[in-house]
């Protein structure tokens, strides 16, 4: 892979970590999980060679690509909260009857 591969990997890692950290601080719970899994894989990769196993290499690249390109929308989060509130309202209305 050489220097180009190293620069690409570091750039992709930094981009994924930056976007996931921003989303995590924004309140998305999935982003915290994603950050922890990436940090775990990269930390173990510092001391052992994880990329020799094709499954783990594929997992790492997939997590990095998804973390860098996933769209964290506030509307999707708000939609889930609205759906939860409406189901709670429906349940309380059913109990009141």
C-alpha cells in the first residue's frame, strides 16, 4: 500500500472519528457505540496485527467508511421521539377509557 495507502487510511480514520464524535456529542447513541468499536479495533491494531485476518480487515474498513459517510439527521431522531410520544399518548388514552 505504501505512503498513499497510509495517508488514505489515516485521513479516512480522522474523518470517521470527527463525524462520529460530532454526532455523539449531538446526542446520537449509535454514534457512541460506533466510536467505541472503532477505537477498540484501532487500539488492538496498534499492538497486534488485526489486518492479517480478512474478516477483521473488512470490518474495520466497513466501519470506517460507514462512520465517515453516515448522515446523522436530527429529523430522524426527532421522528423516533415523536413516534414514541404518540405511542405513549395512545396508551394513556386507552387506559383512560
